[in-house]
């Protein structure tokens, strides 16, 4: 069964550093997403991406965040200058027209 | 505005008991999808079911069943004869047509603990 693949599974970074979280969505899917889950809390929408542009973003997705689909297969989330409160599990998801498939997540720890 | 409420923070049962996880949603849209996801201790989100707003038929899949009632805006999930492997956090989520189904709004989750 096709999967959404996320790398790395765990990343530790120092406050103020830039991080790039990587995702390979399912190949024939059209819509791509990033969600965030702070430890012990609910999953929150960050951004959706369709046709090579952002289609919707949440209040959380401020100027420190950016997304890219650099080569037609990868989908990346960049955090320019990480803060302690960016520590969370980040999930990538993709979908055709219907249900969402989530990756297994990247746990980002900012120290 | 869309909102999903899972009032049960944590439920503990003994193996083989039946358990129902509640989900109440709010939406002004007439076309929407409802979802359930399982998050085991390993952390990934496992898709369980998607229901569209026009299909109120209850669904059964093995030990899992779902009861969708538009009249009460509820989409409850029942596990029959629970097993230790069912221990996880379960999230209910909603996606609306008026956002182009561009995002899922999740509830806060219910942690299910099944003990032997």
C-alpha cells in the first residue's frame, strides 16, 4: 500500500537554527499538507498546498515557516529560526480527492 | 466555524469490554467529511474511517463500528471486545466543503487504555 514517507523521524536542533522537514507524498496525490502536534495535545493544521502553491494556512504558519515542492516528489517544511515552542511532532499528509494519508511524523526537539 | 469535541479525555477498560468513544462536531456546512484516526504509542496517525455528510448509514468493520447521527451532530466510535492492542489515542476530525476540504480540524483526542 502506498505510503507518505517522512524524514528524519527525529530531529534535535538548537534554538535559532533553521530546520527542513522532508516528506515524499503518494505519487498520484494532488493535495499536500503539514500538521503539527505539540506533545499531549491535538493535531493542528498548518498549511495546505495544491498546484504548486499554498491554498490555505493557519495562524500558526507565520513568516518563520515556508513550504516547497522542489522536484515534483518531495514536499518540505522549513522553519527559519526555530523557537523552543516549535518542539512538536510534524505530520505530512497527502490526498487525491478523498481521504488523507498521513506520514509517520518527524519529532522535532528544539533545545 | 468548524469544531470537534471529544469530551472523554481518557477511558480505561478491561480487555473484552465494549467501549464507545464520543465525538460531537459543529459545522455550518451541509457537505463535510468526518474521520477517525488512531494514534498508537509509536506516534503515527492511522486512518480508521471517513464518512461523508450524506451517508448516515452505520458502518461495521470487524470489532469497530461507527454511529453517525446528524440530528445530534455526533459520530461515535465503538470497539467491541476490546484488546490491549487497542490502547491508543483516538482522534475524531472534520473537513468541510466550504474550505475545499483543505484542512482537517481535529478533536482533542480520547486516550483509551485497555488492560489485560
